[in-house]
C-alpha cells in the first residue's frame, strides 16, 4: 500500500480595516486550480456575518490589495 498526502484546500484569513471598522475575511481556495472553487466569508468585530452589500465591497478591497 502506498501512502499519499494531497492538499485539497487552503484557508487564508485577513484582518481588514475598511471605512474605519475592523473585519475578518476568510478566503477558502481549492488546491485543484482547474476547479476554480473559492469562497469568501466576512465577519465584523463581533463575529457576525457582514451583510451582502458591504461584504462585496470588502472582498473587492481585499482582492485589489493582496
């Protein structure tokens, strides 16, 4: 039997200051670059999920600055 190790997903967490507030942004990305699967989650400083409109702006900011 052959032992195998395969990376399937990477999680990166960013601390973002955006319009005077601090957010945590989690970016999940599949290791298989052909799948193109990626997801983003944005949380405020209380750990609550940020509303969709603000979430999109914060994700856009992160993408432009990484």
